[in-house]
C-alpha cells in the first residue's frame, strides 16, 4: 500500500512538473534522503548537489545532471588526469628519442663504438687530473716541509710561502673534485649508452 501511495505521489508530482515544463520551466526530479522521488522546477538546496533527471514538456527524460563530486573524488580524478598527461608526454618523448637513435646510428655496433670513444676521452681527462693531483701533492710536501723547517727554527713563515701552500691546497681540492665528477660522468655515460644499445636492438632486431 505504501509503495502504491509513493508511486501515486510521484506521478502527481511529475504531472505537476510537466505542466510547469509546458509553461517554459525546466523540470528536474531527484531522490531525497529517505529514498523518495520528487520533481519540480526548483530543486531544494539540500539536494542541489545530488544527481537529477531533467524532463521535457512531454514528461520524457532528456538529460541528467550528475551529482557533485566529493573532494576525494575530485582529487583522484585530477591525479588520474595528471598521470594520463604524464604518460602521454613520456610516450611522445620516447618516440622522438627512438627516431633519433635509428636516424643517427646504423647498428648497435656503431653505438658501441661511440660509447668506447667517449669512454676513452673521459679516461684521458681523468688520467690528466690524477697526474695533476700527484704533482700538486708532491709540491705540497716540499712547501709544507719548508714551512715546518722555518717554524722549527722559531721563525714565522714568510707570507708568500703560506700563500703558496694555500694556493696548491685549493688546486689539490679542485683536481680531486674534478676526478670525482669525471668518474660520475663516465658511469652515467656508459649506462646511458648501454641502455640505448638495448633499446636499439628492440627497435631494429635484425641489425
């Protein structure tokens, strides 16, 4: 009996709504917090954020207004959209780099040769920096010995001598930093070339 009464009330509300629609007003139907359906040309504020159906003047559903998303849903949708955009950008960048590889190198062996040449160049620079370190350390041993000799004799070391020591100490630190950076550059370069070689084999398995 209750279901019948609810249906009759809904039909009555919809009939009134259709009449309002014929008068040029937009009719919407919604479900209240108790699960009852209601219709009208004005939606109560407490249901304005819920999903609603829109009817024409024939009483036919012509559209739906989605419910307002929760802050969590909005955040999740934004996260998904950002991930899709990031994936698309990565795919574009990968495609461009793949083209660069296949346009620049004719085979994996050519990539290996380029890697080996670059490695030799860096090894040469590292060798020169290590030689500079050894020479600087040798010079510093001599300069510090002179400072110690003067100090031992109860005299104050010459300002110029102390400045030389400081200068070579700075040079030693700079050369050691240079070697560290060159070694890191070499490791990254080799790893990148090896990665490119494997990628090339995937792009052109017959080469």
